[in-house]
C-alpha cells in the first residue's frame, strides 16, 4: 500500500508519437503507390513497344491493319489516332483486298515512333 506522503508522477497522454507514426505510415503508403504506378507505366510502355515490333510491315495486309488498330486503341486515344484509323477504314472493311499504299504504311510507322517516344 502506497504511503500517503509519496509523490505520484503526473500521467499525461502524449499522442504526438501516434500522430507521427500515422503520418509516417501514410507517407510510406503514398511513396509505395507512386513507385508501383511508375513501374506499371514503364512495363506497359515496354509491352507496347514489343507489340509494335511484332507487326510485320514486309507484307502489308488487312491483318496488319487490324493488329495495329487493336494495339493502338489499347495504348493511345488521341485525335491523331482517330484520324489515322479513319484513313484505314477503306482498307480494312472492303471485300476486295486492296493493296495497302506505302503512304499509309509510312503514316503507321510515324505514329508508332511518336507513340513510343
């Protein structure tokens, strides 16, 4: 049993340590999310580059146009892409297999260079 003349320590609730721990946890989570986001973007660009490299420009056919359309729509949505896809429609949807102009193939290659850069 404590003696009546003993001095008891003053008990204070110091919550500042909990605030610092909470803020540290929030900052750590945000940094982790940023790192994961940038890694995801980088891996997506590498995958996009690999997909573009898989296109066979040696014999331009409808299949090349279909593959390019799928890859480009997945990776990019811009007015320039939409304009290019409008130019590709007569080649993709005609029953008679038209020979694809070298000009169209050059536009596709130019778009790919801009999209990768």
